[in-house]
């Protein structure tokens, strides 16, 4: 009987872990997880007006989810945040530094269906940027299951406005292929390149010449930026 009780306890424990396991996950436009990271989005004021993100594992048509945001910094009083699913938009007000539920005032949850699919646009309403090279908006964004708050995914998103001449800062992730991304060790390139790898704080962590691969297993987990040939590519180290 004692053996049965121990087995039953282990079964219940594992079952509870499975229930509480994370399913929602915030992804960037390239379907790279940004969960738990500080995520930078660079672009001109026009480019930042349409910033695409994805929500992983939002496929059940009966599943509900909630979005909440917290403003850390906005350069101007009109710097709110819009989150849109197709043509349906929800808004967070500027000037409020407490947590805001993004639901357009209708309950705490948004039903997952064909209208609210996995694609969403999150961008700051900061138009026009008065001093583009020096302006940024910072928002903390969380998606969660109201019925199971342990099922959540959060990111700190920094929207950084750059001018069209700042090609070194603008993201261009289609110039060549990097794989796998995310990775926990080696990054492979489809051509021989020279580049520099930076942390999210702008510190150079790696410099290499004429390589078709680099080993980043020694780096801490998180987001990095690889600059090469006038392009900046976002790298996720797992």
C-alpha cells in the first residue's frame, strides 16, 4: 500500500507539472522567443508603425488569453501603445505607469478565434517622433491565461527610432542565413563573414574575421546583436 501511495503521489506531482507548464510564448517577427528578455525593435517612424509579433501555442479556438502592459518610459504624452489582431485594435494609455489590461474595456480576456489569431502588431503610438535618433519607448508586455496565471510569457520591449541613414542600427535579417537561431552553442553562416557580436546593452562580446561559424556557448543566455556587412541580426542564446 505504501508503494502504491508513493507512486500515486509521483503521478499527481507530474500531472500538476504538466498542467502548469507554459504554453503561451511571445515570439518576434522571425518566430524567435523573446520570453524573459529585453527585446529591441529598431526602425524609422514609418517602420515602427507596423511591428509584427507572434504568440506561440495560441491555436485552440476556445482558449482565452489576456494581455497586460506596463509603461516604463515614453518620450511624449501621446506615446501610447496599440496592440492589433488583424483590424481589431486595443490600446494602452500613456502617462499611466501601473499595469493596464489590453482588452478595450471588455472583461479580462480575449477569446482566441479566427479574428484573434497568432499574429499581432505591437507598436508605440509616438507619431511623429520629434527627435528620432534620441527617442525610444519602453513597455513591459505579458500574455497570460486568466484561468492559469502560471501560463504566461513576458518581455521588455524597447522601441528605438532611427533615421533612414542609420543603416548600422536598422535590422535587416534577410541578408543571409544564420542557423540555428536560437542556439546554445554554434552559429552557422551560409557564407564567410566578418562581424561583431553585441549584448543588448551595446557592449561588444565577440569579434571575428572570415568565419563560416562561431561558438557562443560561453555567453550567457539572452538576446545579442550580430553586426556584419551593414546589417544587424538578432541572435538568441539559449
